[in-house]
C-alpha cells in the first residue's frame, strides 16, 4: 500500500510541469534511440564475420591481399585430403556510370562457385544460361532492385584494374538463403576476363585474388589451413590460409578505431542526457523544498521522501527508455533501408535492448542522487521558511 501511494504521488509530481517533463522524457528517448542505433551499427559490422561458414577457409597471398595467386594453386589445393570443394574469386573493380553506383564485382569460376556458396540460390535455367554465355553475369536481387536491372539487360563497365570498356549481359538473379546473405554482388566469368587480360596485360593473366576452400570437417580448420600453407611453403607465392571469419575480422580491424569512436559517442550521449536530467530533477527538488519539509513535519521519514524522489526520477527514466526502445525498431528499419549497401544485416539485438533499459535506469538513479542528498540535509524549520 505504501509503495502504491509513493508511485501515485510521484506520478503526479512528474506531470506538474508538463512541458518540462515532456521535454525531459523526449530527451531520454532520443538518447536511448541514439545509443541503440550506434551499438547496432557496431554489431552489424561484426555480423558478417559471426555468421560466416565455419567450414570455409580463405587462402590468399602471404605477402598481402594486394598480390594475386597463380590459378594453378586451385588445382593443387583441390588434391589435398580433407578438401570438399574449391573455387576462386578475383576482384574486378569496374565503374558503372559513376562512383555513386558502386557495387562489388567478382570474376568467378561458374562451375564451382555456387557449390562452395550454396546460400546463393539461383534458378537452374538461369544458372545454365550464365554458364553458357561467357559474357553473362549473375547479380544479386538487392543489386537488381537498386539499379532497376532485369534478366537480359546489358551492363557496360569501365575497367579500372583491367582497362577498357566491358559489356556484360545479365543471365540470372540470385536470391539469398536468408536475410543475412549479401545479395548485392555482380558475378562474371573469370575465364572471359582472363582471356581478354592475356591480350591486354599478359602479366596479370592466369591469376586469382583469393581461393575459397570448403573443407569436409570444420573442426579441422586449423590443421587444414596449415596443410594448405605448407603446400606452397618456400615458393614464390606462399599463402596464408584462415577461416572465413578470421579473414573478415581482418577487414574489420582496419576500422577498429572508427568503431571504438562510435561506441564512445554512444556512451557520451547517455552521460550528456544524464547530466541534463540530473539538472531537471535538481530544479524540481529545489521547487519542492517546502513540501519535503512539510512531509517531515507531519511525521514522514527521510526514507519516504527519498523513495518519492527516486520513484519520480526512475519513472521518467523508464518512460523515456520504453519510448526510445519502441521507436528504435522502426528507425533501425529505415536506417537499414537507406544503407543496405553497407550492412548485410541490421538488427537490434536483445542484448542491446537490455543495455538500453539499463541505461534508462542508470539515468534515473543518477539524476535522483543530488536531490536525495539535498533533501536529507534540509532542516524542517529551514524548509518551511523557504520561498518557492
């Protein structure tokens, strides 16, 4: 009964100054939304690595990813015991219209690529047409929607790594097995690219960027990586093999500082709104000095006054937090729709929601601290004398 009375009285106190309360709650909601979205940005950068296939290895040049590997490495790796399938990929790097129309372009082996990547779902007829047409390409459904392309369209690309104007025909559109699969890629024939390169730049021919190895037992990933690398030890093109997750985390490590900055900003936003709400609660406490003194003179303990302040502050924090969490989902969807080229998946995790509510509680508790201390120091006679 005592708790219900405190809650009822605290709720009335919140809405005494409706504009102030509304603005404070809105500020908390904005802080919680910002915190949630910034954390989701960081989580989404790591999502691709976390969702990667544990049985898939990536082999690249040991010196640097910038240096290619001889295509002959593919057949040598295929003969290693424990290898289930092998394919190769080469970055093409062409320009369509201008830099604003950027999308990933890879020259692949059409016979093995979709075996190693079963999460790319392609219509059998379209796949057959792609394999038949050396100038054909298969594109992801997201890219097709983005550029307004359909099967049969001609796509010209201006080569950057490989000079000249290249013309391709869309022969198929692949779908993702689920929402986590990247459907924004442009996949062409490696042998067609390689054939033209032999005439243009012979030194770049018969080379691939990376080799993807699908192994039979994911638990043997470390041993298989060592076996592959030992195959080419002391050669002119030594290799470095690692799991797909480790390979992707290597790219993420390049932007670790940016991700740390984003996380820092997320917590800074919470601290700023905490200071703003603390000031709001302090103003409310000063305005109610006489009321607190009156309650004490009527026999209410300091514990009751403290409870009143804490409940009021926590209620505002939780209302703002709940509003922020509720709005985070539609805003995350809108943000993802505008940045689909950056993130394969953009989902607010349950852990983030827990942290959002925890942040709202911390804001409420921290904001109540100064008013609680101030009310405890008020003597009844001084409080009744105070002019509000």
